[in-house]
C-alpha cells in the first residue's frame, strides 16, 4: 500500500499508472506536479489524480513514492527540482525508456542512489497525453526494473508490488543490458519506421505513394505516429546502444542489397524463410 | 459477365477472386489448373472453384479469361504452358506484384501482347494458400491495371469490370511507374521487416529480445510473416526499383545515424515531426 504517490508528468504513462492504482486501491492519495498547469487541471478534471501542486516542495515532501514519468530529456531537471524536498524514506522511481542515462543523471544530481529504483514499463502506444490514459495499459505488460547496487531489497520489492498491483509482470535486468535489448526491440523499429515515412515523404510522387499504400504499410508505419520529442530524447539518451543496433541493421540491409543485385535467389529465400520462422514463433 | 474463367494458381489471391466472382454471380464457371493436384482438390472441396483440370489444354482452351495468380518466378513457365491452347478471343490477365518483368515474359513467350492485360490487386495479407481465401479480400481495395499499347479498350474494360464486381477500385498506371510506387509502399517495407527480424534473430540474446518485444514491434514485423518464395521472386523481378528505393532508404538512415552520433536534437526532432505528420495524414 502507498499512502501518498507523487506523479511528475501526467501523460499517458503517469496517468495510466494513477488510474490503475486507484482501481486496485493500492494508493490512498495521488498528487501530481509538473510544468504545465493546464495539463494538471485536466488530469484532476478527468479523475486521474486526487490533487495537484504547482510547487515541488508541497508535491514531493510527504510522498512515499515519487514517480517520474517525464521525457528522458527532462529527467535531470526534475531530479534537481525534487532533490531539496525528498525525505530520507521517499522512494523515487521512473518510467524512462533508457536506463543508463537516467541512472547517471540521478547519481550526478542526487549524489546517492540508494532510494532511486530505476524502472521502465514496456507499454507505450502511439497516443500520448493524459486523455489517452487508461487503467489497463499495464495489464499483462512487462515492467523492467534495473536496480543499482545501493538499492535495498525491500524498496525494490515495494516498487515491484506497485507495478504488480497495476497488472504488470515485473522483470529485473542490468541497466546496460536493458538499454541494448530495448534498442533492438523498440528503439530501432521506431527509427526504421520514422525513416521509411520520411524517405517516402521526400519522393516526388508522395501523394500517389500514400494513396497506394496498403494494410502492411499501415501496420509497419503505425509507430511513426509516436511522440517526436520522446523519440528524439531516446535517440540522444541511448545513442550508444542504438548506433550499435543501427550498424548491425545496415549490415543486414547490405547483405540483402547484395543478394538482390546479384539475383542470389537462394540467399534471399534463406533470409526470408529464417525471418518468417522467427516472426511466426514470436507470434505464438 | 464471364462464361468460363480459368484460374492458374489457386492460392489466397486466385481463391479469393473465385469466391468474390461467385458471390457476385459474375462468372458462370470457374475452372482451375496448376502443378499441385492436392491444392486443386482442396479448392474444389472448399467450394472455391467449380472444377479443375490437370492438363492446361482442357483448362485454358474454352476460357474467356485466364487469370495467372502464381508467384512472379513462375509466370514465364505458365505463359509457355498456356500459349498453345489460347483461343484468339481469350483474355489473359495476372496478379503479379511487379509488372515490367511479367510484361517482358509475356512478350517473349506469347509474341504479341494484345490479349494480355497486366494487373495487380493490392490486397495481400500475411497468410497464403487457398484455405486463407475469402470473398471480401478485394472489397474496397485497389487493383492497378498497367495496360500495354497493343491492348484494346474493350478488353481493358472487361478486366476492369471483373475486378469491380469483386468489390475493388481499379486504377490505371504505366508499368514502370507501378513498379516504382510499389517498391516504395510495399516491397521496401517488407524487406525492412524481414531484415529487422533476421538482424535480431542473429543476436546472442535472441530469446530475451523477442520476450521483451511489445505491440509496436508486433505490428512493425507482422509483414515478415509473409510468404518467402513470393518475396524472393518480387526482389528478383523488381530489382531495379527496389534497389533504388533501398539506396534512398540507406541515405535516410545515414542521415539519422549522423544526427544521433552528433546529438543533433534539432535534426532528430525535425525528421520525427515531419514523419509523424505524414503518417497521421495518411491515417485519416
């Protein structure tokens, strides 16, 4: 049970966690703060939060848990804003899509990491904003916690229970490993989809191109509707892992290009068959 | 109205056209032929076709329309098999995903193109085989015809009416232009999806990677479940347009990679914002 949860960043993720914890009655009071008062008002009006505060002191000082659900690029600034008001017992956790950079920022700003439990709910959809929040966003989705050496087992368990009560399945992982896995399964696909839409958009026949695009294209590029600010931040904050995955992808494309150039039927069939098998296995 | 339609290749596309034309009562008798008798038996048993023939002479000689729904790589062979049995009045059409190569094959084998109306229904799904066929596959989908100079207007109209009675919207286009447009909207996305799944599949952490993949990844890679033989053939038969699109895509990726390498926030935000706008417009 959480007495008072402070959410910083009441968008899709922050709002959905608030709704889920209200539904499961895991949290007595949910207070929010953030830069945008209109957004806080909206969250209150929609019944997503119980109250909001405009100053960080009032929002943070009595909280058992402070949940940072802001874009990666805003994490450091928020750590700086909350630091003076954090009680010794307050657990801080986050929802950042890259973990190494958030841990670095926390270390630099907070000094000690013992009460910061880094986390990442893998539950994005293309929509954003508190209007898009819903209480089952995390149902049967995975949340990855990437605890640091200084964390206490009981604090980790506390955050784990919070996510479980929101319906999620919780996994533990090293931060570096998390960033590499996510670069492959999430960051790279998003970059590829943005790149495809932008590439086609630059062609002369752009209207015709989009007119003749079918269902496959629609599915493939759906993630290119995602929030540009969030994805800019992810690219900046997880650049090493992303660049490494992009290089591997470029090598794979070159392999395919060479096979097409030389009409290497066997090679093409081999790659497509292997990919189809892997994808079909994943669907099950 | 078609008295006798001969379908060569009773898979998803051939089977679905048969079902649609039966439903709209646009065709009196649908006969099929092909290399695989089991498949023909299945199509008959499922009520997709009215009869089948194992020799091309019986299948083709009395047909008003012969519809080739075989992989691109099999087109030339089928043209050779049907040529001796085609009546002067029989219209031949096809469903090949690339048009220039099919027209070339038809020209080389049939000699004259006047009765061949090249076509391409843009209605693929990841499933294949006659079991997957359904009578509304072409409903509100686009079919592109790429007539050649030798075609007669009335024959083009005849094939157009056939597709309309199957529920499709019919567009006309130059074959070269078709191949370029489709390379961008369909062939490139499929290659990118195959490449991503194969790329991830080659990593050491492959099990973990697929375990932590979320909904975006699922959508993005759905088309990597498509038929490997069909996609090998498309890569071989539309190689020029595909290689040109792949080159443009590689340039786009390099642009993004450079922006990530240099932490160029503005550039990343610009590209992602432009892509999101284009994709959102397309969704409407």
